[in-house]
C-alpha cells in the first residue's frame, strides 16, 4: 500500500450506479496526479465505462476515440449525479463556466500539459472548471469539472449525506467527462494538504460477480458499483 493510506478518512462513495472506474487513484501512486499541489495528493478521477474490456467512456470504437473523439454528451459519465459523501457545509460553489462540446484526446492532453507547465494561482478556476467544496469539521471535499448549469448548492448551505451537488461534466482541465474528487485540510487550494480517502462500501466486479469492499481504496481500472441505503444493492 502506498505511503499515507494507512489511516484514511472514510466517506460514502459520491456516485451512483455501476461501471465506474478510477482511472486515477492513490493506489497506483502518491501523489496520484503526479504533482503534489492544490490538495490533490490522494485525489481520484472517476469515469464511467461500458461492458467492453478496457476503458471505453463513450460508444465509439477505440480507433475513433483515439483520433476523432466524440461528443461530450455521448460519454457515459456525462450528466450523472454527484452526491455529498458526508453531511456538511458548502464553502464554495462555482457554476457558469462553459463546457467543451467535443472530447478530443490530443487536444485535451495538450491542454493538460500546457496548464501544468504554465500554472499560476489565477488559473485555478480554469483548471477546476465548475466545482464544489464541502466541509465537515476539519475535512474538506472537492468536486471538480461539473457540468454547467447543474451545480445544485450554494455557499453556506448545509446538506445531508447523499444530497445532489451537481452533475458530472467536462469543464476545466478535463480529458473527458469525469468526477475529480479529493479530500483536503483547507478550502484554500494554494495551501491545502491532501487527505487520504477510503470509501465506506462499494462493490467491485470480479468476473461475473460483484464483491463487496468496505473501507476500501478503488484500484486502478477496477469496475465499481455504488452501495446505498444499507440495503446492499448497487444503485
């Protein structure tokens, strides 16, 4: 297990349904995104895939996906609800940033590299896109790349666990519609330190079966199913 994951904060899984994949996860390495800035040391990136082997985030073939790309709205994750992983207070809620209507792998990769090489504090909103920060005590949860017009909360609002915060989108420094999720110790991303996060319960597909994982860290490319309501059902 990578260093730092021994004593995580455990929260509920922030998405619903099945076939979610953590394409970026601290299980694969810390810092999970390769750079230890903006409180993202232990951050996750979740995409949604179909039943084909591998990572297919929209119905197009692998060749088309790698060359032409696809419409943002055709990606499986796009528009999926993002849920509060704990009861807390909204400390930031940013909406209104435009979404790119097309996912193009080359363009998005170049954009990400350029934003990293030219990082400045004033570029943080452009990197996050539409986003929400939720606080419970000394723990802050960040949710980035939300679809425009879908942020459903306001700063100062208290929300219960499971409340809808927004919907998955393709804003900011995003390669395709996905949820960037992280825990940190401050709402100020310039000084925030990442906090290791595990999820209270979720299912992992193993062959034809779903296997329950409790207080676990999703591994890279594991297919996940949410668990809600204590019923043991994936939702």
